[in-house]
C-alpha cells in the first residue's frame, strides 16, 4: 500500500496538538479562522473531517463535503469518497453506492479505488433485493445473513432463524443505544477512544511497516543461501532391534534370525527387554545422536536387511539390529522451504522496518523528558497535574503513564514506582502518541480497514453502554432484601457436622485384637470386675498409633499415618460410621469389621459440630447473587419490551415440510 496525496499538505503542529488533546471545538474554530485566511478548500475539508470523525455530526460533514464538490473541481476523488462514508454511516446505502461508484470509475488510483470498491460491495449487500427481515423499516438482506452464517465455525449448526434473531436483536440494541443517548456516557466515550486508538495504530503499522515488508524473490534466495544449514535433513535409518540380558541368548537369537529374518517380529516380542518389544522391535526413524554411539556405528554402516553383529550396550545388555531403510543427509530445495523462508524474511524485515520507522519518528519529533517529576518519596499527593514529558509541545501527564500501564495485560504491567520502569512505560506511550500523530496527519480513519472495524466497535460499545445504563445502573439490592434472603435460606447456610479419624486396617481378626490390646495397654485402658474402676484408653499422643499403622495397616491411608481426612455423614461404609460417629475425641474403638475382611480399629482426632455461617460472613455473596438475578430479570424484561414495541417482519421462507412416505399395501404371509 502506498502513502497517498494526503501527505502533501501536512497539518500545522499546533492544530495537530488540538486534535491529540481532544480539543475538537477549539480545532473547529481553528479551521474557520484558517478558512478566512487561506484560499482553496483545505481548511473547509478539514472542518468536514472534524464533523465526520471527531464531533460525530455526519449531517454537517455531508453539507461540507457537498459544498466542496459543488464549488471546486476534483482531481483525486477523496472528497467523493468521504461523502460516500458519511452517507453510508447515515444508512443511505443507495446514495453511498452511487458516490463510491463515481470514485471507482473516475478516479482509478491506489489505494482509493480499492477502498471505493469495498464500499460498493458493502452497499450492494444492503441494497440487495432479497430481504430476510425488516426491523422498523431497516432491511436485513439475505446476503448479509449468508455472510454472517459463513463466518461461523464449520462445526457450528447452520441455524438461519437463530442467526437472523441475533441480527435483529443487534439492530434493536443499536437503535436503543442511540435513543438512550449512550454516546454521551463517559463509559462509552472511553471505550470508543480506546477502540479508535487501537485501530489507528493497526493502520499505521499496516501501511508503514507490514506493507513494506513483503520480501522480493532475490531476498528470499539470498536468505536461503545464507542459511542452508537450517534446511539440511539429517541422515536417517529405519530398523528393528532385540535387546536381551545375556550374550548366550543373543547368540542363539542371532543364529535363528540369520536363518529366518522374517521371524524378527515374533522373536522380539518373545525375548526383547527393550520398550520396542511390543511393536516387534520397530525403532522408527533413527537419526544421529538418538542411540548410543556403539549402536549408531552399526546402524549407519550395516547393509540393508542383514542381521548385525552382537553389540554390547553400556548397561550390560546385548543388542541385535536389522536396518531395512536408509536415507542419506540432504539439503532441502528452495522450492520445498520457500514458505518457511518467506515467513522468516518477512519477520526479519518487519522488525527492521518497524525499528527504523519508530526511530525516524522520534528523531523528527521534539520530545522533552522531565525526570524530576518521576515518582519519588517527596512527590506531592496529587500527581495528576505533573507533566512528565512534552511531545511536540504537548504535555504528557503522570496520570497518562499510569493509565497506559494499567491498561496492559497483567504479565506486561510494570512497577512504575521505580523510575527506570516508569521511563520504559513513558517511552512506550510516547511511541504510541507519535504513531497516532501519523494517523491524524494521514487521516487513516478514512481507510477501509479502519471504517469497517470501527463501525463494529461502535455497535459493541453502544450495546455495552446500554447494558450499563439500563441493567447495571437500573438495578440495586438493599440490605433488607439481603437479610430476608438470609432468613429464608438459613438451612442453605448450614455447615455440616464433621469428624476426623485415624484407622488401622488388617485382614485378620486375631491380628486386629492383638494390635488393639497393645494400644489399650499403651494408652492406659483398665478393666475391672467393678465397673467403677474401669478406665477407657485415651489417645492423646498419636506416636504409638502412627507407628502401628506403618507396621500393620493394609489400607491406602497407611501413607498418611492412617488419617482418613475430614468426614461428613454418608461418606463412608455404614459399619465404619456406626462406630466413628459415636466415639469421643481421643477414644479408641473396639475391633470391628468393615465389608468382608477389613478388620478395623479407629480413634477420633477431631469433631466439629454443625453450625451456621453468620449473616456478615454471607452478606456480600448474597448481595452479589441477588444483584445478578435482578440484572438478568431486568435484561430479559427489557429485551422482551423492545421486541414487542418494534415492527419486525421475518421474510425467510418457512422450511418445507416433508411429506410422509406412502406405505404400500401390507402383504400377509400365507399360513
């Protein structure tokens, strides 16, 4: 893509600074002042561009462009193209198509002709006679519907009705956004500003870097010749192996294979100890460095389909090998790797061109860095008014750098309290601002790529702003609702009773009784004919219990010293729970049977009674859930209302019903 005639009349820096500082009303006055001082229509055109791109006043822009066309002869078609954009933005698709057609037929100059043809194509889709739906007089054509469906994943179900419903909803939300003055919302303005800057930066890079990085054939061949070593294909062999533990077995197998080489697969599966045995000894592709040295020497020199000598491997094993395919080292041809070479050269050129482009921008700009206003301990509380740099006389404030850093992905954020990291973020901000100046000077907002993507961004931002205004700002939850919900759902706030135990599990009752007696003796259990003198074992120190777990237990919990974890009722077998839930903390159970053969002894280590989470603990979560529920209801009600109020006509043909197949007369078999 070529930079075109707009570059001839560069805009004054003080005017560009007004644009970059978003002082659009002042910029309009600047244009009017210059119109009185300068001949021609340059500043009248600039005023029209302000109305179109900055002030969002398409009617005024249309009047200005039409006035220029009526008064001044045109040489390059850019005013006609601007008029086409304005008409299209006002949904006058027929008028826009005619204007684009004038540009495409009378002013055949790149890139303007391609932009105009793209505009003709867009308007053709809107002017297409086959209509899928009409929404308050606005047509959604069959071509538009087909295009949206074509953009879906090939795995997605082709559902015309659902896609058309989505397009109808998008149209309704777009008109509702305009009706509710969403464009005046700060949230909308911020989203649009970010989208606009992002798209302009993409256009700057596309025109000044990407388009200039297309490699020539000579560059491709020169790169290939310089980097031939990268395109070498190593020599390789394919073969089979048998690895065994003893030399005598290797000799036996070698003799057998030399008599019948076709038995390699069977013998490998029977005798080999290598991982390849299950595949009949198949090794796959072997390249230098993938096998031990002594093995590789044989593989790359023995004849094809011949059993090798026995090779002793480093780990004391013995190997037999047979190679059935061998390919020498070779250099891949230029045609084979052309796509790879092109990608590498393009990436290399892109990096160099972009670095030079940014370097040139900075060398031509007047940039002053005020390091004294970087972050430091004595900095005043209000940092927002601190000027940290000047770009062509335009101030950069501390808050600009903060916002730039905050808008980065988490992995790219820097600690701007450190001067060196603050300076890096500032450097990046300055580069972006200089590129945005290039976009303003060259009016990249007129480019076809920007126009299409920006219109999508406007629609998305209107939808998001409308949702904020109608749903988020229109719903709230008061404390009484939250408290009432807590009372009504108090059982949902219940925290179940839990216990924690340790267990010893063995397969023999006698062994379990023996272990139980040893534990009872250690933990002071005493039995007497007089019940008063009985004493239960109290497991206060788990050292003894843990040691017996490690020695005797056969359960998987052995690795955790018998700890079964936190238990709720209903999570373990009934025989286990009947004992566990009745025990007190520190009490030692009797021996009991779980299942067919798991003789078990347990002690309870923790008991947490059932309780309820407090209101203060649950308040924030309840409030969030209630708010989301209300927002869903508000959104659903709003969508239903705007659908009911709209005049929607679906013109898709009804799917044809399949006629039932005629059944022939049933023929009964003879008795």
